[in-house]
């Protein structure tokens, strides 16, 4: 009997056959082994044909860049979207600055939250707010922006913050009503008009400044019919009813006396300053525009022609409107800045000579040589000169602070601003001073 080779027996058991002296694998299939590493990428294929243009109707916007569809992100989170624009604005940076000061900004004991808190504007429009002890009647036109009212005990007070926000930040829901049509909740795409403005912005709607028409009444006064720009006016104003704030005799009791920072609407409207008796006040051609957004919120082509939410004024709007020639806008701007810088320095100097200005506390020394030369007008504070100010002296100080704290060097209303500066200068100058500001020698 032939004896089997043990090696052959083992190979046969493993599925291997010995044929003609050569060892081969049998045709059976074993278990799948682990996947090997991926090979290198092959060469890119040819670019495909361009797709059809998107629809130009008012439906959801589909931005395309590099082939990526972004309709679900537009216009807020698109390539040049509203959120990114907003993150470069002072409305956003204000939240970073204020994060350590939550109490002062959002406390119901103050009025700060009416403008600084996330829900400040919504809470006001909802009729919320805290009143002084014993008072039952708040501002007459509070839903149109007015914050001042007559206290039960007499005198004027500002509506206290009535919201619930823990942080001061001006975001989407501050100005826009997103409750009904928020795509983050509904899961749908944004439709133009979904995020309606909270503030009444129809053709006949008006926002109110604090300044009342007559002494003894606290009703505010309309800033004009500015449509969607009524939203800006609700907060960017003096917060002081200058008609009742300035009396026949005025003792300065606070270094922060005068209008709140950012009183742009008081100047832009041409009605918010202290007006000297017998003087006529008029506005410039800028008041023929559609309002704040004309310069501060131009439409952005890369974001579906939605308004720019960085809120930075852009010179391109001055030339696109046809008001200024592209070749002269920079020289015109530099000339205008020179006029207002010079005029404000003249007014600052005569006010400082009377002991009305400082950069520190109520009892600090007047401005020094360096401060009078730095043109940082918005940093100026008020000091107690040791005697009460007459109405016109206090009015001159108020108008200086209104222009200084409003920034823009007169750009919001050049003609009105020149009239305020001229009258204020004449009211407080002494015999040692020139009769008029050097850069505004004649009242416009």
C-alpha cells in the first residue's frame, strides 16, 4: 500500500493542490480580509457646464460661490451675510464691552436697558417699563420712542427698563420680530419680509424725540416721517427733554450733564437742539434723503442686495445718489471736516474759558492745552463753575455736547449744526474772544 505524503495531506486540507510539481490555490473563497489603505487621488476631471441662472423673484435667495448652494443660509449667513456684517458693528462690540456690567445696563432701576438691553426695544413697544414711585402715567408717546414723562410728584423722569435680558447687546431680535417666521424654528427657507421691523415704519409713522414743544408739558416731538429709519431714532437720541431740562437757572450737578451719547437723531432731524430765542433753524439737503439708512445701510450686492448691517457710513452712497461728484467727494469731505473741527474748537475754547468743561470729575480743573488741541470733543464732560448758568449759557453748553457726542462733524445735518455752533459761541463768548467762530464767520 502506498503511503501518503503528509505535506500533501495538509495542503489538501487547506485547499491547495499539487499539480505537476507546482503548488496552486484551489478555486474556493475564504473570508474577506481587512481593507487596504486608499490610493492616491487621480487627476481632476474636466469642469462641467455652468448651471442655469437662479430666479430673480422675491423667493428664497440662492447664493452660489464655487458651486456651493447657500440658500439655507441667506441672507443672514451667506458669503457676505448680515450676521458677519453685524459682528463688525458697534452694536455687537457693545455686548463685549458691557458683559462685565450687566447690572447697570439691564437693571429695572435705570433707563439704560431701554436701549442697551437685547429686549429693550421690544419691551418698550409692548408697553412695559417701570415708573417712579407713586407715578401711574408713563410717557405719552412711549410706543413711538418717548422715554420722558411727568412724575406724580412733579418734575420729569425717564421710563425705567421693563425687560428681562441679562446682557446688553443689540441683535436681530431687538429690531426685528422673528417669532412668527423664524426659519431656525420652522425649518423653512427665509422669505423676503419674514423678519418685519418692530417699530412702526409706514409712510405716515413717526418716531419721537424727547424734546417737548412747550415748558411744563412732556409729550416729546416728532422727528419726522422716516419709514424704516424710525427704528434708529428710537435709541439714537439725547434722552433729555431739553425744553424742560434747561431752566432759567441751572446748577451743574453731574459731570455727565447734558444729552446722552449718540444723539444723532436730534441733529439729523433739525429739531432736537436748544434753540435760542428769535433764531430760525433750518436743515441741509441731507434731509431730502430717505433717512439714516441711505448712508449707513446701503444694499450689498454680494448679499442679495440686502442692507449692510455693519452700519458704517460709506462714501460710495454720496456719489451713487448724484449728490456729490466722485472726483470731488474726498476734497469736499476734508474741507467740511476742517470747518467743523475749527468751529467746535472755537466753541470748546470759549466754554472752557467760562469754566464749563473738563475731562474728569465735576470738581476737576478745566481742559488743559493738550486737551484743547486733541479734537476729542466727545470726551468732554461738564464741571461746576461755581455759579448757576443762565438758560442761554446752559443751552450753549448743551448744544456743544449735542454736536460733540453726536459725532460725524456735522455730516448728519451740516446747516443745522453750523447754526447751533454759531449761536452757542455768540451766547458764551467774552469780550476778549473774536465775535464769531473763525470758520463760520457769518451765521448760515
